C-alpha cells in the first residue's frame, strides 16, 4: 500500500499549512541523517517525510494528492497553468456552462475509482493500545476475466469514432466575447479515447465486478471515535482499468464502564470507605495496564485527585508519549450503623469536641423543642 503523506507527518487530512510545517520540522530534527550516524532506515524515513512535506505544502500538489493520491502526482493530474489553476478552470469560474457545455477539465484514459468508506467498532482498550481488525465489504474489483480491459478475451478496444481516440471533443460557440472554442470530455467514450465493440461477458464491458473483499487494517494506538484511516488504493476499482480509489476507515469506540477519555489522559472515580479516607490505606488499583499500587494518605478528602503518570492514552501520532490516569476519590459515608459503630462515632465526636445529634431524639427533635 502506498504511503499516506498525512500519516507520515502525523497530521490530520484537514491540517493547516502551519501544522504541517511544524510536524515536518519536528520529524526532520529527529530523522535527519546527520543526527543519526548514517542509519539507513532513518535516512529512508527522512526522505519519505520530505516528499510528503514537499507535496502537502504546495496547494495545487496537495489538491491533486487528495483527489488522486500518489498516482495522480506521477501522472500529472490537473492541467495547471502558471497561476496554479488550469486555464479551463479560470474560464469556467466566470462562464460556467454557458458556452457549449462548459469549460470542464478534459481527461484522457480510464477514470479513477470512487473512494469508499467503512466503519470499524473498537473496544475502549483496543483504541488505547491499537489492534488489527479485518474489514469485509462488497466493492467493485478488477474483472479477472478481461483483466480490467472490459473487452472480451482475444479482442481489444477500438478508437472512439467521435473523438478519434483523443477522449475530447471541441465545440465552437458565439458569445459576447466573440467566437469561442471549448474542449470537453467526449460523451461517447467518457474521455477514455476507446470504445468496446465486443464486451467481456462477465463484466459486460465495465472492466470490473462487484465482489466481497476482506482487508486487514492496522489500528494505531491512541485513536478515538471520529478518527479516520486512509487505505490508499484499497477502494473501488476504476472502470476499464482505471486506478482504484481509496478506502477510508471510520473509527467508532465503545465507552468503558470505568474510564473516560480526556484528550490523552484517562479519568475515573474511586469510592473508598470513610475509614480508609480518615486513616489512610494502600490499595491495589486496576488500570488498563494491570494492577497498580495506590497509596491513600490519612485524612484524604472527597474530590482529591491522584495522577498515575504514563498510564493514559498513547499519542496517536506515534511520539511515544502517553497521557496520565487521573483518579478522583469519592468518600463513602456509611448509610447504617449498628449500636457498637454508633457508640464509637459518638466517642470520636466527644473527643474532638464536636456536637452531634442525640442518640434517642436526634438533632431535629432538639431544634423543635427550642421553639416551644
């Protein structure tokens, strides 16, 4: 699978120019050959991120990459002029389709396949630590019978008689600006330049068939609901040998019964009895990584927070850093006391000089009697 330039730089697909620049500078400092003693693997990674940055920093190259992927860059997709846009795009912006079908960008050759999307459900733990998931979906794939040509085996496509194999037709129209000539995609061959006279029986000349495919997807640690993974070239095949589109994997994470996510930190609440809060305790606390020792000091108040460093969520960009686990203490007040417990608490109140309700009548009876 081709490299995803956004993943290489550790940024999202809607990252700003400044975010892309910052990500590249950080990675370049880490991977530059001068800083790594000639490590070939790191040198290759440095070349990859440089290629990604040079593409994404250029608005036109980025547009082509977002639309066609790396193949589009190699094929020169988009007929850009000196102003970063094709002359047909400029005229089209002003005149639209007013002159003989509009100034659409002509194309030649098979169309690229559309992009596709699939949703993957993860447990909370899988999202935190990463996992591998198989996704199965039905999508157009290259016809094995005709190898995507659309023509019956033993035959070939012929040149389009309408556009003479150019994939484009020229139209002349009169306008207030005078006589104007426009170029548009040929309707007969849809810009491919060829037509199928003897179509493949299995795909009926389409060059592709809808079949079930299963892909193994590497889910990086630290993803969250709403994260999107791009699998370049794993989407629907294009008609008659066209390049496949991309497959976008949308992540959906199920909630955890104890932990909730706050950025790269995890938060949870721990309820402890009054005796442990007053006297202190050493507890075994279960984190996503396993059992950790949690020391509760004496006189711990409800709402006190303890931070377990590095027990949170890994940075999805692969920096190696992890967030923290923040545990908030809730002190449980006993709802019922037996006679012995009641006596002990009253003794404590007496020692501390604290006024409490009478054992027999309660504090509300004392208040009522004061108003008689």
